[in-house]
C-alpha cells in the first residue's frame, strides 16, 4: 500500500501561513509573489488530482470486487446439485401505515 500523502493539506496550510504576512501588512503584493503563489496553487492542484485519481481507482476496484463476489455466488446457485440457495422472496405488507396490505 502506498504511503499516505499529506502534500495537499500541508501545502494549503503553508499557503495560508504565507498569506498571513500579507494580511498583517508586513508585505505588499508584487508580481514575483503572485507568480510564486500561482505556482504553489498549480502544484497543489496537481497533488489533489493525484489523490482524486487514487480514490476513484480504489472505489472502482472495490465495486468490481463486490460485483465479482456476487457473480460467483450466483454462479454457484445456478450450478446443478449446488447446496447454495437464495432466500425466498417474502411478500411484505404495504408500508404507508394506513393499514393496506
């Protein structure tokens, strides 16, 4: 398993810390600072996209694993002589609490 990355949260915290210097009035915005902040934002966006891809991949793999498990059970149910049975469908009472069945 890959080591968990905290690049995005650490980077955003660092960016907030840098902005504090502007809020306190000790720095003024110059082009060099804006370019550095844009570069940092781009790096953070790339790191966030990497995390989003990893989460998406894990979710897809988890869903595929569940579907394979379901398909294996259904294949065993269909197999002649199998001792695996599905639960029977039991009629349920109508659930609007008006007494209709």
